[in-house]
C-alpha cells in the first residue's frame, strides 16, 4: 500500500508567522552588555510575572547567554535584590 506524501508544516508556527509559544522578546544587545546581578531592572526583563526565568526559546538567548542570565538572576535572588516568587498583594 502506497503512503501519501505529508506536507512539511511546522507545528510551532501558524500561517501568520507568529509562534505558538508566544512572541519573542526584542533583539538582544551584544553579550558583553548583558545585565549583571546589580542591574535589577535589566534582569527583570528575563523574569515573567510570577518571578520565573523566561526560557531561552522565548527570550531568544543563546545557550551561553541563557546560562549567564540564569546565574546572574540567582545571584541577585540570593542577595535579596530580586524576589524568588511573585509578590502578593
């Protein structure tokens, strides 16, 4: 029995071109200008509203940049510059 050919469609994108995972963040600066643990405003860009680190697929970071951002966020959390979880109102 012959198989019918399957079209090459990627399940993660629709016709409009937007990702099923959500929009990516804006393009990043060069790696030398990524925020360090003292730059709380810069690090909050990589946290969601619940305080979780945004995955690299959504933030558009490379693996090396994602590891660096995660390390800096964890340092800032340890020094109480960033919260571990969301703030309750």
